[in-house]
């Protein structure tokens, strides 16, 4: 390695990764992925040119969405490949060290954090669940629930239904938030951990649907079927709400790697 190259970090795992699992794997710069070990921890890394991956170059390249997508896919491909063999703590995109010695120092400095994260994610996988609402259908469902049993033949019943429709239109935001909270709480019961993120920007998702929930959940591998069944049951419970599941993913949301700085 020279001063024209740096070390791109993909993930950290324990000492059971012996190295052959990364043979033939190429990274963000089409480099051969390799490992650096220190104190019972193993970093999965690659040597990259600073002309493209140095601080100034990254500041420029990260503004290029095509470049960012390509690099993010390559980064995730490496992480996911390693995760098929061992539990991993994925590192955030663009964690670049000067050399292998700095990688070893990072493993030493953050040994406790990496070890705790590995203990949390071992035997578990990340799943994403998004909830989308059809405003019209949801409003109608809320109004119907409020007038259930009112009948359909009397003037009083009609007025009750009309009043409920107007009230549902005014309260649909609140009602939707309550349903999203219920869904999240139910999914937490079948997960080891979970968190709610901000709704995805429509410009990035390509969808203009009304997103109520953008959740990520850390699920025990032996409870995957239970988790997916819970999602299916919830999807059938709420008229006007559609659930979308993604995964399994390496546990990016639960690694705490955003606090790791090279």
C-alpha cells in the first residue's frame, strides 16, 4: 500500500473468519477483498485508490447518484457475502482508513462496541417493513367502524354515517398514525429489536404512496417464519393499509457503525 491508496472497510466480525470466504470477492474499486485481524476481531477490507476514494474525491463522488448507487451495491454485496458465513457488524459506506495499521487501531479502540454489536446480531437478521395507506380507503374504513350497527334504512342512520365520514376525513392522519404504531408494536413482540425511521423520500423510492411506517426489525433466524406470519396477519387486519416486507439483510440498522470514525 502507498500514500496513493487507502483501506475501505466493509464489516467487522469475530476471529472465526479465516479469510478463504473472501477469496475471489471484489469490492467497490474491483479490488480483491481481504481481512485484517487484531485482538480477536477481523475487519473485511479492500485497498482502494485515493484518487476515487480519498476525502476530497468522496465529497465529490457522493453527489453523483449513479456513482453512489454502484458503490453502495458493491459494498453491500461484500457485506452480504461475508454474512452468509459469519455474523457481521456492517460498517457505514465510505469508512476509509490510511493503512492496515489504522484498521488495527480502530479494532482496538472500538473493541467493546464491536463485541457488543456482534453479541446483539449473532443468529439474527434484519428485515424491513413498510406500511402504505390509501387515504380514501382508510377514511372509509374508519367511518364504517364508527357507524357499525347503525343500519341503513333510517334518516338518523344516514346522518350518523355522514357525520362519521366527515369526522373520518378530519381524523385520518391521527387514525393512520395510531394504526402504524399498533403495527410497529406488534412486530416488536416477535423481534429482538426494532426501530422506526423517517418515511422514504418519494424521489428515492420511486413511489408516491402515503408511507405510514418505515420500520426495521432484528429477527432471530429461528423466528423468521413467525415474523413473516405476523406481517401477513397484520396486512389482513387493516383495510386501506398495505404492508411491504424486504430482507433478509445484514444488520445495518443495529450495528451502531454510524458512530465509528476512521
